[in-house]
C-alpha cells in the first residue's frame, strides 16, 4: 500500500508518495496529472524517505544543488521511464529541448528518429517533479512550453537554478 505525506514549499503545497521504501511521487498541489500513479488505497504515514525528501527540498529551495537523491521508484511505461532517465541526467542549472531528448532516445534505441511530441507526453506525466527535473525541458527556441505544475512555477524553478540563456522565453499568446 502506498503512503503519502504533505509538505510545503515556496511554490505551494507538495504531496509526497512512497511504496514504503522509495519515493514514488512528488506533486505540487493542483498540478496536471496530480497523483496519477498513486494507489487509490493509501495512508498518511511518516517514513524515512519522506524525511530525506524534505531535506532534499530544503536544500533545493535554498538555492543549493542537493548532493544526494532520495531512493526512487518511477512507475510508468518503458518509454516513459526512458524519458525520465534522460531527465535525471540534465544538470542543475541547464536545460534540454524536447527534440534533444527525442534524438537521445532514438540514438539509444538505434532508430532514425523519435517523436518530440511523444517525449512531451512522457515529460508531462513525470510522477516525481523536481527530483526528476522535467522543469528543465524547454521548447526548441528556448521557450517555456508545458509544465504540469504551471509555467510560472517552471520559470521560478529555472531562475532559482540560474538556468537559461539570459531571459527565459514565455510562450507567445495566440
């Protein structure tokens, strides 16, 4: 059975989920796909992995790059977990485009190409925000496109990390 706990952050409330050993979810309150991978039958419980995650969040939101990662179990399809593996390799303070991730996936799979749009779908369904840094993925022109937690949060997270060449581009209104 999954366990949860709630914590705060400078960007709003956060819900953490665990299988009892590893972190399986980290969602901002109200974000798209909130708790999608959480077992419908769950309980609120104090766990060491939640204490470790809170310590990670305190370091992160103080503007420092955490030097550890809580144990993670990422629940998703093989394609999604492949995308999330690449996200985990994006360095603190750096960004990568959906197209670059698609190219990396194609290279790893020995394929001529991969869909950047499919990558976007997997990025948006990342169950462990922040620690699996989906906020570091930007559009081909450097614009802040798509973030399940909201574009304002994405902009603030990237600014906290000092990411992006100069000003980060907000998407153009239609």
